[in-house]
C-alpha cells in the first residue's frame, strides 16, 4: 500500500478531531489558542495512531518520558569531557558553512 494511502486518512481524522475541539472549547468562548502546543499534540497524536494504533492521550506518559530522555542525553553530551572534542564543533561548523554557500 502506498504511504499516502495509509497516512492521509489518519492525518485527516486527527486534524478534524482537533478542529472540533477548538470549535467547542477556546474558539467558542473567545479565547486564544496556543498553536505551538496544539500542533505538538497533533503531531504526537498522528505518530501514535500510525505507528502504534493508539491515541496520544493513551501514550502521553511514553512521549513525556521520551522528552525527558532527550533532555538528559543533551545535558550529558556536554558534561562528558572527550579530549579533542572542542575541535569537532569548529570543523563541523566550517564544513556546514562551506556546504551552504
């Protein structure tokens, strides 16, 4: 089956559900919507539906733990001293700059 045929109905149904929640909740009451948080939840919901067959609300704790792992990994990466590591950042930035232009 083609990728779009599997993903599009799920994406459409999740997005439609989000829009219905907006119409019944904040928009109906005249409140602003935190679009960043809503789209983050929508993306997680689509991933959960397509990959695991469950909603984001059911696997919310898993996504929270995954986010905590990302933060811990990021912090630990800069707390470990590896001799010569300071030069890699300069080399990477130089090569990235050259590739961009």
